[in-house]
């Protein structure tokens, strides 16, 4: 009986020792991301402030398997609004054959509650503001912004991606998805340089 008690005690002690590492591992849980403070992205577009040269490639025939691009060159100038986290872009490019001209404005506004940017296209000539805006944020040096729009009678997703960001260059791509984000067709590439 005494031997049985010693064996039982040894097994219990061994079981307790083996469970210690498991217990300590399970007590180290990953923090809930919803409880962590969100990153302040209010300065994510500061890299854009100033004057840039713009080179654009535009796919005019979208979501139709077209490979015919039109190229443009011009300017893209960005200014902060009233020393805030909002900024305004004046954009003007002309096609390389001088037959096409694009003049546009962009308003970017940061929402400190949602930690997201809203990007609106502004048409000063016609007095309109694009709705809905594309909305999103940066992760590292890549920004992604999305909205849903109507394109020739069909609902599509629109995505803007900012990448290749440096003090002297940046790239923005616009893509459309007709299938809920499974596939994307890039239809606008803007390369900025100083």
C-alpha cells in the first residue's frame, strides 16, 4: 500500500510539473486588437505635401479586357488645409499627344475617431464632390482605400493603393473589381516625382 501511495504521489508530481509549462503558455494570451490603442494615422499623407511632377497611365476602356493605355504628364501639387491633417491636391496632366487634358482636385480628410482617411474627388468646374469617398488607412508605407460605386450600370468596388513612398517618389494605383474583390483591374497609375 505504501508503494502504491509513493507511485501515486510521483505520478501526481510528474503531472503537476508537466502541466506547469502548459499553464504558463496558456496564461500568455494575445491582446485583443480591439482593446489596443489605435495608431494615429493623421500624418500619413504628410509625404505628399509640396509640388510634384506627375506621370499617369490611364486605361480608358475599363473592365473590358482592354490593354490600350493613354499616358499623360503634368503636375500634382498638395497643400495642408489651415494647418490641419486635411490636405488638398491640384492635379493637371496632358496626354503625350497633347489631345487629352485632365484637371482634377482631391480633398483628403482624416477622421481621428475612426483612424481613417476619406478621399474625395472635387470637380470645381461643375461644383461637385464625389460621393461616397474612398476610405481607408496606411499600414506601414502602404495605404489602401476602398468604396463601392456604379460603373456603367453595375456595382463595383474601387480601390486606391499608395505605395513606393519616398521623399522623392510615390505611386498611386486605382483598381476596379466587378466580383466583390476577388479580382482587380488596375486602370489608373500615377507616378509622382520631385
